[in-house]
C-alpha cells in the first residue's frame, strides 16, 4: 500500500500539542494594529485550537501528525 500524502499547506499552519489537540496561530495580527485594542491584540498572540468537529477532517489531511 502506498504512503499517504500529507497536506503540506496545512502542515505549515497547524501543530499538534502533547495531548493531541490541534493548535494554530490566529489571524489579524499582521497589520492595522493601531485600531485594535490592547486586549484584542493580547488575545491574538495566544494560540487558537481547532474545534472538535473539524479534528477528524484535519487528521485525514495530516495522517502522520499523531
């Protein structure tokens, strides 16, 4: 049986945590930061996590992640 292909674009955007959750960077942090509030920018620094309903779809695209 041939090897499964990893979605390279998704592999660059998502990381697995030690417990198997999927972590990603939040959008909206690159420009126009002066109009965004301090709390909002602070929250954008923290990682976002993929919802449980989307995890199975992403695991198929990243077969060797975990």
